[in-house]
């Protein structure tokens, strides 16, 4: 797939502010990103990939656990990466322009891969291509940490969820209808752990590639 200009180029200057507002009910974005990094059980020598890294907040947060490893952020948006690069000069952090469905990395390169709020943005076909690429670049004993929308239980929570989803496109509705776990299993992942956060509107799934 040819890299096209991302719609996120438009929101790049305001993206961090938007995220701060979104995560405010759950204690703030920094707290959320720190929790995700902790769930990944990162070791000091790990090689980490943050797919759809946006402005690099999680890429930078995950690097705090590294002494010898590196943290790489991959994104389709030039402007998002420009913001990301301005936020850190750490030599262990790298930001790369690239497509999630055809990543510029060798097979078995990474110990941990993050996918946070990426899959719901993709069409069903590209979604599975992306997950297969994640599976390819992960080491056999590596872990995928996937974070995305989840349909909550309870009438009030569902009202909030539907209001949030009104901002999304058809791909997102297709995604939540299938569910994060089903998407991962279809791409050859085994679910190890699932947690729910932000009033159960978001699921965090830890998964590993199934050996074939």
C-alpha cells in the first residue's frame, strides 16, 4: 500500500490537548500511558515498537524502562511525527514514517508492540493486514499490547459510548461490532490478559503470537 497523506496531519497541532481532555476522567493521560507501559512488563534491553504512535507520548513513556533497548514509534502522519520528535531527544527513541500494513522492519525484530487506538481507524482488510504485520515483526516470545474501544455494559455507559462513537467513521463501528479480541484471534494471536479502563469504554488486551 502506498503511503498517503494522513488525516491526522490536520489535527497534529491539537492532538495532545485532545488526548488530555479525553483521559481526564480516568486520572489523566500520563497515568493511563504509564499503566499501559507497566502491563507490557518491559525489560531494560527490550526493543519496542509503537504502531500508530501519533505524537509519541507512549513511545516516550515506554522508553523510561530501557537501559540498553530502543523504543521506535511508527506513524503515517508527517506532522504527528514532527511533534513527536520535538518532545524527546533521547537517543534510544526513534520515530519513523511508515505504513502499519507494510512495516519496514525485519521479521522477529521486537519484544513488545503497542497498538493504541489504531485498529478502529482501519478498514477490515487493512486491520487484519496490520495485525499480521505485527505478528511478523514480533519475536516468538514477544507480546502485543492492544488498546481500543470496547462496548460497555449498562445503559448510561452505552449512551456515553455512542456519543463518543458519533465522532468516528464506519470503520470504527465495524471494529466494535467484531471486538478487539476477535480481531486478534483472527490474525493468529492468543489472548493472555484483558483489562477494561476509562469507565469500561476501553479494553486493554495483552496477546502473544501463536506458533504455527
